[in-house]
């Protein structure tokens, strides 16, 4: 015969007060956590919508497409097609040619009336277009005397009109554009003389002056940032990892290494602009390196990134269980073998994450670059490396800053567009970090 | 305990492999080993017994200088391996550890495949000329550690995916693979079932043919079964050291007697 003991008033079916309290605490914590996550997601969504909302239009651009008669009598007065002599004709000469072509085309289509002068018609085209036409002709003098289909950038106000930034009302108050010109542009678009298409120039082209927002591009800035990232990767990653391995695994524990450790932690917290001052003093004033060059920028960003990489790498090395080290040492592996065969592979995912966070930080850094002259207006592409490391260049985040400093509202769109490009690069880097981490991470 | 068997047991050699004299170990201010004098004979199994925290592991780690990795640890005295002082300035601990292998108290396989775990030692010491030789060493080591039959079909599987007992046997195989002259084992069987324990004990007995083995154990039976000589540690002191049979049947120190009869723990 079996007998079941009766429980003494504390049935498992009934939740006791202690358990109730614990469950309530857990439920509360879950709510806090979800609220925190929701806040983060909201902030991100807000950021993205604002950047995308104003910036996406920078990737579309209005172009005017008209046949242009390249009058040899105007563009090559000597008539011998010698590029050196042809170069004497400035963009003013080409602007006239464009204006003539525009007027001819519009007259033929019957679009000209007494409210738009020849000058107004020419004004629909960007001031950058004559330079583009000139470059085209100088590169290929045989074109002289022929008629070419030329795709010219439209003026920023016209571009703005098709993107909804400029309206008839605002044009009435604007000395740069008149409602009549906008009506003409509208008619041209209906006839296919004017179109809106993808703006490669924004990604590949150089920056343009204050008066030509439609021509401003990020090409030089992207190249400059790329060159600097190459520097940071090549310098900061090996230096940082080597320093961390030494400090973590080999260095004796004494006052001196403690001091170094404290200094590295402090360096990571130093405001980035201080690194800019340091770079200006050491690399430019003392070292005599050229201003605005990706070399100096890269060095400054390397200094700035090193502490981040060192701290992340040391944390990753510390996280490797000591029992693994003991195992390797116990069968007679040397310290170096232990570190490189066992510790480093296990720390690799953490090191990569740290390195990419450091690199991403460097990519987005603006303040120190302002001080070493990368804020300068640079229109010429830096040459291919290694000489290009010494040529003046811009940087993406500084370009964003530059765009926002300019008066023409068209630059607001460009600034947001540049932010989008920057975000895309950061996203790509984070993706790379995740992929690399997956490859190195062998959880067994 | 089979006392008859114990008393019949003899030590085959009297050649001293490791001689420790007046060894003191400090962890900062903690004095973990006090005046320890031990002679480890060649081709002999020596067991270290004693209550928890009495300094058995500490002393064992002195014998292959694993204590060097603990920054607060300080070792004094003299430890001779084949009459060479292993704490001499000229001695490279790496070279020493290739001769004096170790199995740790907690299983610590590398996060690599079973094969790579065992092959790592022979590889870094250049013990083999080709893959076939390496395969052979891996197989024989795994067989010695009584693990071969369980893992022969999955040598590429991660070593950390094995059960606790299997992991410990993998660590034994890894230590055996480099053919050390002395094998230090810190409670190698604490995570093993009786069958695997018996297999490891058999292995220890086989190893005795060529190496000398030092084993730390909390099991009196195990010490009695596998060892020829036994050292009893208490509170950092080496209380008694002698033939296993004599220690278990006729201890000279009252503390030893209390411990083996279960009165100190
Ligand atoms: N890394 C360390 N740092 C500081 N003190 C330590 C360290 N390792 C051991 N000790 C101390 O040294 C003494 C001896 O420890 P040890 O590990 O040698 O004991 P043990 O005999 O192996 O015990 P167990 O049977 O429980 O493994 C203990 O008091 C312990 O607290
Ligand atoms: Mg121990």
C-alpha cells in the first residue's frame, strides 16, 4: 500500500508570494528593455527618413539635351586644330556657343517669345556646362565643325524646380531665375529636350563652386576618404594588434606597463580635435608634410583609431580562457606558438569587430581633418597611390560639412546625399565585419 | 583494500628522475608548499594524496614550471630533472615541458578537431616526417587513452563537443602523443566513469614501462591501485613519502593514518 504525503499548505499549483514578486520584477525588466530597444529603433528610423527624405534627390539630376554646332571659326581661330592654341578660348567662348545652340533649338521649336531673352534661355544651362563642353572639345579636336548632341547640366534652380524645391512663387522673388524661364523649362521637358536621370556626376565628380550646386560631386572626397582608410587599415590594424598582443601576453606587469595602459585608455577618450592639433603641429609644421593630403589625414586618423583597436583587441585576448593557454604551454608550445596558434584565432572575431568599429569611426571623423586643411576646396582628383597620398584631397564627412556651409539651398540636398553615401560605406563596412566574424567564429 | 597486493608491490628501479629539495611555493603571501623534499623515480608511478587545498596541484605544477604563468607565484628550493636544475636561468621552460607533460585537473581540449588536438604536440615538436606517421601517432595515442573506439569515425569533429570524460581522455591522448619522459596528471579521473577510469589506470601502468608518472588523486583506492610510491601532503607540508604499500598499511605519521582512514578531510 502506498500513501501520498499531503503537502503542508504550499502546493506547487499555487504561486507563492516570493515567486510572484520575482515574476513581477522580470516582467517589469522586460518592459524597460523593450522600451529601450523601441527608442533606439525610432531614433534610427528618424535619422534615416530625414537623411533619405532630403538626400535621395541628390542622386537624380536634370539635364538639357540639345544639338550643339561647334563653330570652328569661334573655337579655333587659327584653324590648325592645335590644342594649345585652342586652349586660349576660355569657357566664356564656349558659353556663347552653348547659348547660340540653345537659342537656335528653341527658335526652331517655336518656344522663344518676348518674355525670355537669349540670355534667359542660356541661363537654363548650368555655368558648369561650358567647361564640360570645352574639355570635350580639347580632348577631341576633330569634333570642331560638327554638330554634337550635348548633354548639359541644367541650372540648379531648374533642377530644383523639377525636384519641387523651387516654385513659381519663389522664382518670382529670385534674381537667378524667372517664372518665364521655369515655364520654358517645363515646355522643354514635355518636348524631351530636358530630362531627369541618375546623377553619376554626384558620385564621381569633383566639388563645384558655390554658384554651381548642380555640378557638385563627391568624387574627390570619396577618393580622399578611401586613401585615408587604406592608411588607417595598413597602419592602425597591425600596430594596434601587435601592441595589444605584446601588452597582454608578453609585457612584464610593472609600473611602466601600468602607466602605458592608463595612457592608452585616456587616449581613447581624448577629443578627436586634439588629434587634429597634434597632426597640424607634428606632421605639417614639424614634419613638413603637405596640408590637405590623405597622408596627413591618414596618420591623424591612425593615431585616433589606435587606442580603440588596442582596447578592443586586449579585451578579446583577455576573453580567451586561460585553460587553453595552459593546455598549449603544458605540451611544450612556446609563448609565441601559444598566442598565434590558439589565443589569436579565438580572439579574432573580437579583434575584427574592434578594428572595423575603429575604422568606421575614422571614416566619419570630421574635426581633426578640418585642422589639417582637408576643409579646403579641392577640385582636382588626387593621383593614384602612392603619389596621390601627398596630393590635396577632401574627405566625405568634411564634404558634408562644406556643403552645409554654403548659401544655395541646393546644397542641403547635396549634403544629405553625401550623408547617404557615407552611411552606405559604413553599412558596407559593418556587413564586412559581420561576414568576417562569421567566418572566423567557430563556436565549439 | 587488498593489503596483500599492496605489500607485494615492488619498485623496479631506484634511478631518480626528479629530485625536489626544500621546495617552497608562495602565492603572494600564501605559503602553499613548505619544505617539500620528494624523489620521483624513473619508470614509476608516484601518487600525491592529501586533503583539498593542501598544495598537491601547486607542487605538481612546479615540476614542469607551469607556475611560471602565475605572476604572483614564487618558487624557492631546488628541483632536479636528471640532475639538472629546472629552475636554472639557462633552462627554457618550453623545452622542459616537452619532456614533462601534463594533464590538467579540468579537461581543456583546444577548440579544434579531435585529430588536431592530438596532432598539435607532435607537429610543433617536429616528431613526424609525414602525414602517415602523424596519423599513426594520433591513433596510438587515442588508443592508449582508451578513446579510439569512440572517436575513430569522427576525428574531424570538435574536441570540445565530446563529453566531459571523453574530453579528459582526449587531453591524456594529447599529452601522451608527444612522448614525454615524465607525465604529470592532476586528478585525471575525477570526471570519468568506472570503466574509463579502469582504462586510464591501465594506461598509467603501461606508461610506467617507459616514463615516470606523477598522479594527484583524491581516491585512496586509485592511489593504491596504480602507484608504487605515495606522498601525503597536508597543509602545504609533505607529511609522509614512501612505498605505497607501506603508506597504506603501516603509516608512520598519525596524520597520514587519520587521512587514509577518513578522519581528516
Ligand atoms: N593561482 C593561485 N593564486 C593564489 N593562490 C593559489 C593559486 N592556486 C592555488 N592557490 C592556493 O594554494 C593552496 C594550494 O592549492 P592547490 O591548488 O595546490 O591545492 P590542491 O591540493 O591541488 O587542492 P585540490 O585537491 O582541491 O585540487 C590553496 O590554499 C590555494 O588557495
Ligand atoms: Mg588540485
